[in-house]
């Protein structure tokens, strides 16, 4: 975190957007020394927590500041997009994104519009699998995969600008392992019969299926549980 003696000025930009229900976001700004003094790199974190309904976030992030004799300059902003799919601690996960500061935008990278706003939408998809944890053997667990969760930003143009990053969810979930679940008219069924493990296995030519557990129920298809 920033040292207590750091001097923050109005040299900032805004990161804002919409989050789906049961999503949270953390932005971690990374700063490096810009004027050759003997200082260390620093970070500053900004967070918006989970809510049960869609909600907004808005962070005012310093572009530069002074820490004693050192001039600190923003280098990048790491993004951590968190999602939850149940009320247990293990039913939370996240994916990463990044705002990368550059001197010149790469070819094809969008810049700020006439109002000083850069708008982007990240799409997050839930990927389901059978948990590898011994304590949750046979339970469905999920990973989160978010596409387009980042941007290139031209440093000299960043002050007083707005980056609007909306997070949306894909309504269609997918298996984490391709070819290990078979999609049927009733839902996805995990294959077995190839290696004799307790997890989903690569489907055979004549697929065999295994049962699994979800929300304390024994199930045969995902996400409906029963056929």
C-alpha cells in the first residue's frame, strides 16, 4: 500500500463499470519511481465487494504522486474479477485482467473518445468440473474465464479520463475439460470408463457416464441434476 507520507494530488483517472450479481472486483495499481531517486515500487488497491444484485463500481486511481523526494508513476493496473456460485468459501473463484500503460497505443488498440471515455465489456464464462479436492470428491466446482478484461492506455492521455469496463456473464456455462462431458437434451453428463478415476474422464466411443453431487444431491446431468 502507499506509504503514509505519500502526497496524492488530483492527477487521477477513473475506472468504473457494472458488475453482475455475485461478482466483485479488485484493482491493484502498480507504481514505479520516475525521477531516479532511491525508492521502491509501490501498490495501491481498490475494491468493490459482492452483492446479491447487479451493482456498480467506481475507483479514482492516481496516475502519479510524490512520496518524499520520489515521483511515483503508474505502470499498470492488475484486475481481479471475482465470482461466487454458492455460499461456501470454496465456491468462489476469480480471473485476471490488466490495464497496461504504454507510450504509444499498439496498432488497432482503441483510444479515448471525444468525451474522454474508453468503454469495454468483459464477458465471463463459468467452467464446470468435478472437484479434485479429497473433501469434495464428486462435487461440481467451477472456474471463471473472462475475455476482454483489459486495455492498453496511453500514459500521457490518461489524467482525468474514464475507463469504463463492464463485466457481463455468459448465460451458457461450459465444461472446463473439452471432450470429458457430453451434452444431451437434458444437460451435460460427465463421462467415465476410460481410466477408472473418481473424476470425469475423456469420453469413449460408446460413452459411459458417472453420477456426481451438487448442493447435497446426487445428480446425473448438469445443471438440472436430474433428467
